């Protein structure tokens, strides 16, 4: 729940001009997250959100720049997050623990493997679209090798 709430906070801060915690709490509530002021303060601190002046000079919440965050390491995530790997045609499906698929997708996207046409992450499932069925088989072997097992 915390990861989903953090994602919602970041999305709201990036999409809206939010001048106060109370306004952020209202938007979170509309998104289905009822939080206390203390929890929201902690989330803001943990996420590295700060107040910065907007174009008019009004202080609003701003999310940290993504470029300053360290890139996710696939070799670090994969062994602990990959539960199962299966595919057909150019489609490779990776199963992860609940809430982990997007972290694995971000790490894979950062690798920029040429065989990968794109990725789509749900809550516990990551779909990798390969350029061909042969590329999908190559990716499955590569993923299994990095995970340290045969999935």
C-alpha cells in the first residue's frame, strides 16, 4: 500500500500545482488514499519532494528530478523478484511478487536491450515484447541466467 501511495503522491505532484499539504491530502483522498498529516509529511520527506517557486513565484510541491535518482540495477532486482518466466511468439511474461513488476520493468528499460521492443508492467506481471520469437527465446535465456536459475 505504501508503494502505491508513494506512486500516487509523485504522480499528483508532477501533474498538479499543489501549494499545501492539505491540498495534497485532498487530491490523495480523491484518488482513494486517506492519510494523516503525519503520514503525508513522512511520505514527502521519503520521496524527496520539496517546495519550489512556480512560474508566478508561488511555492508549490515539486518531485525530485528522475535523473538524479540512481538507475535501477537489473542484476540486483532480478534474482530476488523473478518468480516465473514464460512466453509465446515475441511475448515474454515475467511473474514477480505483488507490487514488484514496475521496479523490474524500470530496471529492464534502463538496460536498453536491443531485442526488447517494449515493456508493460502490472502489479505482479511484466510483459516484454521482443522483436521476434527468436529474440524472445534469447531474452528468456538471458533473464534466467541473470536470475541465477532456469525459469
